[in-house]
C-alpha cells in the first residue's frame, strides 16, 4: 500500500492496522505531512491507532517522491472517488484485487496508491497509475476515510487470495439423525398428543401429523437434537424426575415396612407356640 502525502500520523497507524487484518505488510509512505514520527507524541499516537500492527509502522519505507515509491512495481492502481478524464480503465476493488492476485502469483509486483485525506491524489499522480480503483458507495457522500479505503481494498485482496473461508465455523458435534430415530420420536410425540386430545377433530389428524413432522424435518435435526427433544417431552409427559424418584423410594419403604411387619408377626406366632409347648 502506497500512502501519498498522508496528513495525520494516527491515520497511518489505522492504515497499518487495516493492512495487518488482511495479511498485507508492505507499507510505503510518500512525503507524510508531519514527517514520519519515530519518536514523541506523534509516534505514540500512530502506534496506538495501529492496535498491534506496530511492526508494520516500524518496517514502513519512507520516500520523498511518488516515482521512487513505485519504481520497482510492475503495475500500479490509483484509488479515486471521482472521474479524472484520463481514459484509464476503472475497476471496483473486488475486480481489481482479483486481477492483482493472479498477476502476483505469476511473479509481478503490484501496488495501490491512496491520496491525502482531504484532497485525494492529484491528476499528475493519477497519471503514474496503470488503472483506477473506485468504490461503489453512496454518490451523495462518496468520500471515504483513508483507513477505510485501505481496509476495503485489503479485504478484497484477502478474499481474492484466500477465498471466502471463514476463520472459524460451527463444529458439527452430532451426526444427522437417522430416519428410524426420527420416526420413533414422531410416534412417541404423536401418541402423547393423542392421549391429551390434541388431534381434534379426528378427521384432521393425518394432516396435522404431516404438518408437525414437516416442522421437524425443516430443522434437519441431529441425533443430539432428537435425544434432547425426546428427553424434554418425556419429562412433560411423565412429570418431574425428582417426584418420580421420591415416589419410588416411598414405595420401596412401604414394601420394607410390610415385610418387616410380616416378619414380626411371624416371630410373635413362633414365640407363642414355644410358650404353649413349655406349659405342656
């Protein structure tokens, strides 16, 4: 990226950040208005704006003329928000960066020029470029911040070179539910609804079942989805799990008490029989 006469050190820092976002590292500065701050408050402001891309600022190359800055490049794009009447080919960023990506892969070196924040590139600077990049924006407000222009161009470069791969994607933790699992779930669901009088009037049951099944089919459920839904439905049908556990414990205790009572009664009968024999 070639920044021609940038006005503010903080904008240079934001451009470095935009470049780092999309894997660009060759930053060239042509006659910055404030010089190139290596020390002091300007350097501190630029570094803060770079937000972790300070290494690009430290590696930035400083030139006194545009001709020097682009001397080793095979192709140069100039960015502009308005028509310049120079008969140059004009491309949107996505098309321009697609072409540049292909030609860099063939061994060429390409650059993109950006003008100063207030005025943009001068016509003589535009004349140095091979072609133009303009951004499809609202014509009523076409002016872009310098770092925004670098960001949009860098984004299209990254897309052209890396494709549309996302940095992370949703991990599929459960395979799709097989048909027999789905059918078993449907049958349990529909039987539970039938027991609670959902399918009324009776003549509409078939249509209502189809509608319900199609709702779940559109979800493309995984095995875990079906297990979760079925577990939730079981709890709605059978009631709280804790209540059922308490009922089971109470039943077991009653059975123990009955068994104990029977054993005590049997023991009493045996004691009475022994006492009768002793009296005889």
